[in-house]
C-alpha cells in the first residue's frame, strides 16, 4: 500500500467533517420538528379548568377540619389516656 498524498488526506477529512456536520444539522431539525408538533398538539383528556377544579376539591377534602391543636387526636391516638379494662397492678410490700 502506498501512503496517500497530503492533498487526498485533506479532502477525505473535509468530506468526513462535512458529512458529520450535515448529519448533526439534520438531527437538530428533526428533533425541533418533533418537539414543535408535540407542543402544538391539543391536550389529551378533559379541559384544563375542569382538572384544576377537581384538584382544588381534592385538596379541600384533605385538609383537616378538627382542632388543629390536637394532631394526634385527628389520627385516632389520644395521648395520656388510660387503657380500659382490668389491669393487674403490682402490689407493693
């Protein structure tokens, strides 16, 4: 094999670089077209106002309505309450 001349190596490198640059530009154009079509598309499903209203109702249902000073009572836990039933107390001698 004979080595290539400097000019043919230069032309080969320019072709490879130009081809790579064109491919990158084409990929950017393709991605831009895909994202633009996704943004311009109408939303799937219900109207946005209906969804917002349903979200507000759901949040309102989650807020506690009891006494805010008793967070454990809201959970059904009462601190300091004596257990009911027969409890055997140890005898002190």
